[in-house]
């Protein structure tokens, strides 16, 4: 929500009055006033939220729906690639769909869920440019972003409850990559990736 700060007026001390206007008094008899500079509370400024690709297999379906509802209410734009029920499906299909959207820049982040979060992480990490990280608590979610510059978060529908899942997602999306020595390590991961994909 955008809010405008209201301009206020204050009396001008004698030492700050413009020369030549020392004796000037408005018709109402009150001392002249100048407006204060208006500042907007930075907490009220909206920042653009990243677009998120969301996917899960049957074991992660319930957690995906919990996360989807939370993110929609928080104002995020989502690309939900499924699944849309608890009918058995193959997790690599959804990991690929999310990973390819993130790698192509169609979404800034991806969130995946399966039974443990491990399977979808393995599958998503086969896609060049994807750094998928499993998180089971707020600390690992935060460090996945700060230290590993993870662009896909994976969770286990059988490992975390609804409240913990939302906490993990909130922590992941609220963290920033720290850069510095961590960037050097990410660069080495990228070099490994490029070398492997360059093989005939």
C-alpha cells in the first residue's frame, strides 16, 4: 500500500527568517510558517515481489497448496505447474517444469515439494543454472540464499507441517545472497556445471 506523508508547518525562528522580512506578519497575526520536507516512511514503500514457479508431486501436494495460498495472500505472482491432486505422479516432471522456468528467467525463484524435498532437488539440479536446496527449518532456508544463492527451494511434505513450511518459505524469500567469498564458491560451481555440459 502506498501512503503519502502529510506536509506539516512550523513557526520560523527569528534567526532563520529571510532578511528584509523580519517584521513581516501575516494578516492573521501569526508568525510566518514554512513547510517541512515530506518524507515517506520506507516501511510503507512497496517493493516488487519476485515471480515464483511452484510445483510438487503427490507427496508434496498438500504442502504446495499451503504455500500457494500463503504466497497468493502475500501478493506474489505464481506459476503453479501442478500437480493438482494426491494421485501418484513422477516428481522429475514437476522439478523440470519449475527448474526450466527459473533457468529461462520466466520466474525469479522456484519452490518444489515432494515427500522429503530430496528427489525434486536432485532432479532440478540437473538443469543448468539451477541451484536447488532442501530446507527443513528457517536456518537452512536462510543460509541457502545467503551462502549458496539458491534459486529453487525444496521441501518435504512428509518432513514439515504447514506452519513450518510457511516459516521456511518466508525465510527463504526474505534473505539475500551475501556475495563476497560466497560468490567465489558459486563461480566454481558454475564452472563445474559448464565443464560437464560442454562434454560431447
